[in-house]
C-alpha cells in the first residue's frame, strides 16, 4: 500500500483514514469524525465521536446538540490517533474553521475543508501548510472570481448603508448565520449605533460569545419589535428570510445579498433585491492557485465546486490533480447552509 | 462615465418598472444633453455599427490574462455574457479614465475605419483605465445588448415624467430617423423633427388576450370581429410619394417586401395603414413557417419572391392624406379603409381583412375553432367605437386565440440563459419518441417559474453528462407538456416537423418518460389547410 493510501481512502461515507480509523467531514454516520468547520455540509449529525477546533466546538454543540460526544483542540496542537498525527490549521473560512493535517511516517496529507486565503477582520487568517497530498475545495474555481480587499468591501457596504439612510431606508444584509453573519458584523461595525440580527444569528452568536470569542455588539431583531425602531437601521438576516413576511413588514427596507455568487450580474439580478455584494468566505481563483502552489503538493484532489475545470487547469500548469466527488456544497448558489438557516428561522 | 455607470447599476439591480423610471428620470436631470441623446439611441436600437469585432476583443483579453481558450470559454458559459466575462477576467485598472458617454461614443465611432493595431491600442488603453463596472459598460458600448429590461415604453415613460410631454408624442419622436450628431435633446423630445419626416410610424395598438366571458363584452352588434392572422404586424406609411414599411418591433422592413411597395406606389392618396404581412399563395394564407424564409434577408432574390410570395391583410387606417384619424371610431376608420380599397386598383395579394359575420356571441365558437384550418391564430374582437390606442390597452380590443396544441416531451439538453438568467439553466431542448430512440422536436425558454428553474438547475448540475461548455446533455427523465400554436412539416428539422411558438405549459412531474408522445402522434396534429 502506498503511503497516501495508508492515510486516505475515498469511500461512500466520506474521506477515510485507514491507518487512523477515522473520517474527515463524513456525510454518513461513522464512529469517529474529524470536522473542519461547523457548516452543515461538513459537520453532520449522527457521528459517535467528533473532533474539531476549540473555536468550532461551541458551534457544533449549538447546531448538532449539547449531548454529542466531542473534543476540541487548538490550532497547531496535535493529537496522535493510531500513529497518525492529526492537527488543525487556520483555514480563514469561518470562525473555528481549519484545514486538517494528517501525518504518518513522514507522509503528509492536508484536507482544506473550505478556506479563504484573503484575510478579513474576524477569522484567524489562512496558513499555508506544506504537504504531499492536498485536498482542496473549488467553490469559486474560475478566473472570473476575484475578490475585492476587505477594506474596499467595507467602504462599499458603509456607503450603501449611508445612501439608504439618506433615503430613510433600513439596510438589510442577507448572509448565512454561520460565517457570513459574523463577517458582515465585522465589516459593518461602527456604521451605526445599533446593528440588529435575526434570532438564528443571535443564538449562534451567543454560543460563540459564551466560549469567550469576541464579536461586535448587536441587538436582537424580533418580530414583536416596534417597526419605527428599525427605521434607517442595519439588519443582518439569513438568506431564507428573503421574501418573508418578517422582512416585508420592515419600513421601506433596502435588501442586499452577500455572497461570492454576486460577482455575476445574472446572479445579482436573479432575485429581486436592491444590491448584491460579492462577499465570500471561500478562496477566489488566485487564492486557490496560490494555496495549491504553496502547499508544494505532488498530488492534488479537487472537491466541491468547479472540480472539473480547476483540476484540468492544474494539470495544464504541471500540477497533478484529480477530481474528487464529495457531498460538500451544492454546486449552485445557495448551499446546505441555507437549508439549515431555513430550519433555524422557523 | 460615472453617471452612466451608476445609472446602469441602478437599472440592472431592480426589476420594478417604477424604480427603473426613477433612475432614468434622475439621469435625465443630471446628465449632459449629448449623453442623454446617446442613452436614448442606445436603448432604441440606434447604436452605431460595431467598430471592433468581438473575436478580436476576445483574443486581446486572452493575451492579457494569459488564459487558455477553453478556460475563457468556460468562464463565458458561466457568466453568459461576453462583455461581462472580459470585464471580470481583466486585471485591475492601473489608472483612472474619466470620459463622458458622448466622448466614448464619439471615440468609438471614429475608431471604425482604423487599423486593428490602432483599435487594439485604444481598447487596451480603455481597459486599463476603467473599473469593473465601467469596463463592462465600455464593452457593451462597442457592441451587445445591455439586457437590463428597459423597453422603449419604460424609456418614454421616464422622458414623459421628466419633461411633462405626452407619451405618444415622445414615442413618435424617438423612433424613426434621427442621429445624435444632428439633434439636440430639447429638439428631440419636443418632436421638432417629426413633421419633416415622411417615414414616422405610429405606435401600434395592441390587444390583450381575452380574459372574460364573451357575454360580458356587451352587445354583439357593438363589436367587429376579424381573423387574427399569423404573420408579422406591419404599418405601411405612404407620404409624399415615399413608402415605408415598419414592423411591430419598429424596424424598417421596406426593402424586404418589394411586391408590397410596388403595389402601393400606384396609389395616389397618402395614408398610414396597419395590417399583417403574410406568406400567401393563390389567395391562401400560408404558415408562419413559410413567411420566415422571407424575413431578415439581406437580398430578396427573384427565386425567393417566387417561392414565397407575400401578401398583406389591412386591418386599420391611422392617417389619411396627412390627417391623423386615430381618434375617430374604429367603425368609421374601417369604412374609410373599405372606401379606399374599393375605389383603387390593387392586386389580389393586398386585401382588406374580412369581417366575420355573426349574430350571437355563441356563433363565434365554431368560427374560432376552425381558425387553424385557414392558418389563422384565432379571432380579434374590436369595439366599434374604439380609437386606435397607443400600445396595449385593456377593454377595446381583445385577441381570442385558439387553444394551443400540446404534446408531452422529455428534456434532453439544457443551456444557461442570458442576462438575469445567466446563472440558471433556462433554455431547454425537448424530444419525443421515434421507434426506440428520441428525436428533438422543440426548444423552449419560457413557461416555468423562477422556483422551478432553480430546481431544474440543481437537477441539471447533478445529472449532466458533459462537464465543459455551455450545453449540458441530461438524462432523459424530466417530462414537460409543451404547448404551441401550430405545426408544419419541415425538412430543416431532423424530426420532420416545426412547431410554432413552443413553450412549456407545465412540468409533468407525474409522468414517466415512457408516456411521452411519439413522433407519429405529433405528426397527426398537422391539419392540411
């Protein structure tokens, strides 16, 4: 058996480590799951044991149940499981997100989960890890996806809020509860005295705050709040709320969707909103290429997203890459997170 | 170009007509005059001819980005718009160019005769000095549609709101012949030019589909009923010995129909007549499918004239010897039309649309049901006292089409749409059974809700056979009811039939693929005229 095959095997339950006898972000119930981050397509219900970062732990408990059997370790700390050295390294995707590094007899595999190479104001920045085999996502694996810097985004969001205020409109930002909501909070901090969040975000924030993590101050946007209070205010809500009665009840709201897909005009216009901002928690085209190159990997596996395109391109520039079919992401616009949000909204 | 760029951003994000009008009015109140004229020109199909070939721009963009062509095309098929794809792929600008819309358009026009090297230098210079949104607009100014849902009607409504001038007059003013160079914004909207122009058509009066019971229309004797002919609506304008034929899309199609021009030029009066251009042989109206062979041809050859002869059914008269008679009741206009047709010598193929005789509303059912046999689409009901309205108005005119034909077919290809639809698979190809195989019968783009389109897009992503390119072959699994207005034999189509106006009537989630139609059952729908 090759060294790689001792470390990873692709099964119908997910990515499996034969030597360590555990799975990475499995999509079917297994005995031992090592989880990259708290999004629903990566951290699923029904595993006998979970291992994740300390920062992800409260999120997983909040989403999967307080009674799950779970252990957390810090970024850079290692745990040896059946001789396999397992460690987490910042992925820059959402709070607590990590790349999972496996090492056995000098052979190293890195599984990125989801990641973003550009730094933002809130998540621990992505760290590049040298390895032999690199398993990368490819959500935005086309050269049309290149993100603006955090500073530029911040200016755009602030000036949109200011314009809305001068037109006596409240500003509603739609982004999923885990990740986008906290990122938006960090981008919007200081734009107004009060920022309101929907209950699903509020509850998740509470879990994050309880673990000692700091977040900008927010107020709860509850259905019984007086409409006048929300006049000209900033509100963050999950995408599932689009077209909901709760949103329609707001006085003259301007609504913006915040997602990497908003890079394309057709996507911005597909839903009837007032603005679309390309704020993404995933690596853009250059970020993906940079991450692959700096890993120094001799073998790359490309998971969810544009895996056919991205792996073809990597092979053309001399990096051996293969597609890997997983059940992460959804391939189109809204991912599993939205479904989770829908459940949370009710 | 900041003003124009902001306007486009505001227009593209909203699908509410009032918000679009608001944005346009705002633009009219702050933009320089020449820019406003260009805006009107661009949104009424009066852009100058393309100064630079798209293929060249594509090559320059690939050179600059060092991307392989397949990856460029893959990006294009995701974005669904070439100008936007290039705007997204190009590296960040190095400096800031600030020219007005008029200045850009003037430069672009001047570029047309220049060498490819000069064009390249100009385009690369512009790309490096414009941000993403401005670059997209720059690419669109060179060629291509903005696809932001601003119709002439929306534009006219905004101009009316801005200026207080009547919408009919504005519509009349902005269509037809004028150029940015020889016109001021004031003169254009005040219509100073329209008296001098022999070619001006009137806005067409359009009907809504009948949405109530015939008996609720009142007394049958207050109505005139005609066949709804299935050709292209046309307005023949004859003034001062000049003849113009306008299509409903407000395009001049005079040159495409020399036999009409010839017949009309023998008449001495001046008039504007509304009617239907049809393919016609030996007094019989042919199918739209036949007429299509005559449309949008650069050269109308003698052979084509013989193969597909054209005819004209006159519906209405809008102007007679210089007098606008659109406000006189339809019954009187109809009489005027009859007088002209009876007193002049006209060839067989120019006819007066005949009036359907009926006593009681119920008499019409049988006549309507027989429409397809004479290649008519159904009936038109017109109130005898109705004026010739501008555009679509409810109440006076109704179209009452025959029920569409339908078949059940399976989706075999899916393709992404354009503009707002570029992220979704919205254009589908459908097939029916032919022995043990499938044969393509129709393409359809419309008829589904956004929600259904999203659902199908997710399904296509999971079930597509190809990984690259814009078209996806899918497992033949999803069954749809396809409605269409007519069917004809055709040797241009592999299936041997051509459908008229196919669209998706509904998604038959309840139907398995085994139950779809066969090509034989489809062909049985053809009725000989």
